[in-house]
C-alpha cells in the first residue's frame, strides 16, 4: 500500500504523552486504578502507539504494572472464559 503524502490516512495521532503534559501525574505501582487505564480488559499492557505515551513513560508504566502484578495489586491476565 502506498501512502499519499497529501491526505495522511495514517493513524499518526500526534497525541502528547499525558505524563509529559501533566508533570504532577505520577506513575505509581501502588495505584492500580490508574494503571488499569493502560491495560486491556484482559490485563495486557496497551502498546505505546495506542496509549499515546512517550517511550520513557510507557516504560515506566510497564515497570509499574509488572510491579503491581508482583504484589498482587493487578492480575497477570483476567481469567479466560
Ligand atoms: Zn511522557
């Protein structure tokens, strides 16, 4: 598929990372309710291109989620039906 430069149909949503935008918003593994915004309903981490986070913060989120899982604040995956 060839992308026409004129009409950008690519989904480059130039969304600014919400953590960069709001410095008071901290990534904490002790905040599973917040971290839950970054996982699918099945408990998987939402990829950066969808979450819109920058690499730095996406990494922090991934680490926080893993830590939260470790201390059982979050599930690894929800139980498969
Ligand atoms: Zn960021």
